[in-house]
C-alpha cells in the first residue's frame, strides 16, 4: 500500500521532516481586560490595556472552531499562571491565559451542564445560558511560583464591554496542578483552543457564528484499508488505480500521477505501519497546536505544524492532520493520517474546515 502513498515525512510533517517554529501572530486592534482585585473586573473598549500582549490581538480565531471537547497534555515542570485577559472582536471573543516557567501547560475545555468547584464539589454560579469549563493543567500553586514571577491574583469574575458571546469568566481555584475557570456564554457556541509562545499563552476563542457557505458532506466512500468517510458534494475522490481508493479528495477532478509525491488531494488519507503515539509524537519546535481527542471511539490526535523547509515543502508551509489509531494489521500496528497542506494550489483555510468535518464522519471499519 505504501508504494502508492506519499512518503511518510513528506505526507505527514510528523517525523523529522523539518519545520519552522511558530511565528507570533501580527498585531491587530482589540479590546482587553486584565484581572484586578475585587468581585468583578471590566475594561473599556479602545486601546489595549497596559501589559496586554499585541499577539493576543489577531483578527482570526486561533483554530477551526467547533463544539467538541478539546484537550492537550501538559509536559515538564508546573508553570505559573501570571495573567488572564479578555478581548472582543467582530466575530469572536477571546480569553488568554499567560503562563511562566520551563514546562508546558495543557488544557481540558468543554461544555458542562453542571459547573462544580474542583475544591469543594459545590455548584458554581455562572452567568449566561451555557457554561464552558476551562481547566489548565500542569499549573503550579501560587505559593510555588519561582522568584521574580508574580502569580495572577485576579477577581472572582472578569468581564469586558461589547462582547458578543462571553458574559463573564468565573475563576474557581488551583488544586493539584489544575486551574479551573468557567466561561458563561449566551448559548453554546463553537470554540477553538490553542497554544502561543514567547510568552506561553493558552488561548480560547469563542465564535459568534459558524462560517457561511458550508458545503454539505453528501458523498461517502470506504477504503479497503479499514475506514469509511464522508466528503463534500461535488468533490472528486481517487478510484484506486494508482493510490489506494478513498485516499485523495479535491473540489475539482484530478489524476493521481504514478511514481511521484506530488500533492493532488486537497485532503489526503494514508495508513502508516506504526503505532499512533509514534506517528503523533510531539515536536515542540514544529507544533503550532495539538489536541488529544477520539475518532469513532479510538485514540487520536489533531496536530497543526509548520515546515522548516527541509522536506518537500517550503519553510512556513502549514499542515493540519488527524492521527488515528487503527486495529493492528498482519504486520503490526497501523495508524490512519488524514491531513491537508497549505500549498499554493489549495484553499488551506477552507480545507482545514472540510478536514475537521470529514473526520467527524470517519468510521473505522476494520475489526480489532
């Protein structure tokens, strides 16, 4: 099967193919709020507050938003929460948690119908019609902050005028390496979570509306490799003459060339003869975002990376993919990779959205 697929490094950007460290987003106007002592903090619309990082002010959400739970594991020594900021944009509201330390924080973010304090187990009063639980992991207790690092000591609730989605952010507590917050929203909205660096920040974007003009996933195909997936109406899929069937998807008709790694699919699938934790091994220098998830009940990781220019793609080329564990084959572990690449011939933003929606329909048909 592998003879017809792009090489693992070229197709995945997951194993030593070279990629550049994530650049900081460019500054753009925003509204900000930072914590101060008291019951509620607010901030006016207009210029950023003192100490606000310009990188918090990009105009696009940090990832492709949806309503599914998002999680990423922290690594290394616990880090200190040093600031919490709120911002508002035309299409989304933003929450920023700034961190300090040598480790890497993780997160667990998802909707809950019963917000409970992690310390007492008692209900937490959260304004709004929907509650998004936000837990930061690998977090140090304030008293364990390194010398010269001031832990955040903000209010019980944070608000910012002019938000379209966020009513208030409610602080719970830091306990056993977990810092818990609850975001009160006007209703259940799509959200995106990601990690920015220099300084380290976890960003949660709350999106007012889904993108318009979404093409329904009206077609479905099944691969003999052991999976089935739906894809957009009007898109083409390869027939299996050169590459295994149901592994190349594009909005226009295409031909898979023989004997080349040329990328012809806007979304591509491949099966790698390795375990999922090996294929999706973290790479802090290349990872832009990564979230642990499940696909059809199986362990999976969603990864966004950026090329360093050492493989087939120029430096700065972004890649988004899902790495999904499959049942073992006759020769051992197998992992499905479904991905899209930011190449000139493709609409990368659209393809990432299509990729996320396609993976939601993915079914593993091979038996354990």
